[in-house]
């Protein structure tokens, strides 16, 4: 069994543990960043970025009923089968009029 390392030997002298005084002096990033990088850049940095990027051409969400053999055949091709099914439908549209 590996011997546990004493945590006191792993203290980083260049980055010591914060004291109560350090926490009292601390300021929120929204106050500090504008003086360091400018208001415009700070606003961009502080803007929350959650989820996927917004697509310029988002896909439509539909519920579609397909024959089990069609679904099985595409699923058998592995990950990305839905994308390949979409590509097959696009390819079909090249030669067929949707009207």
C-alpha cells in the first residue's frame, strides 16, 4: 500500500492559503476586471455562456414514426445514425420534388 504524503510538505510557497485578511481585501471580478482589461472585454468575459452556441441555421425538432427495419438499419451503422438519416433524406430531396 502506498504511503500517504504529508500535506504540509505539499504547500505551494508561491500560492499560500488565503487568510481572513486576504478574503476581506478580495473584490468581485465585476469590480476588478474593467480596470485590468477594459469595460467592453470585462463585460464579454463576465457574460454567462451556457449550453451550445446558437446555430445560424437550427434544425427543426419533429416526432417521426418510421418502420422498425429502417430505424434498425440506420442504428446498425453506429453513432451518428440520425445525422446519416438526415443526409439520406436531403439526398432524396435532390431528385424529388417535395410538392
